[in-house]
């Protein structure tokens, strides 16, 4: 078990969840057109997805090495 990989994985998971939560609270307060808001939501979802998948991968690799 690699403690460093697990720790980085958990931090990436927490950061991904934090990005999703922050976006959810921030989007209703923005004064942007509808198409720009949908683009921002897609970009946020992609960034959060990468963070979540990376975090999950690091945790799994860290647990099984």
C-alpha cells in the first residue's frame, strides 16, 4: 500500500467534489447568456470528471501496490 498515492487520490477526489459544489452555488449568481452558462457547466463537469477519475485511479493504484 502506497500511502502517498492514496493521499493524493483522496485529495483529488475532494477537489473534484469541491469544484462541483462550487459550480453549483456559483452558476445561479452569474449574469451570463444561456449558451455561455451551458459552456461553463460543461467545462466544469469535464474538469471535475478528470479530477474524480484521477483521484479514483490513484486510490486504487495506491491500495493495490
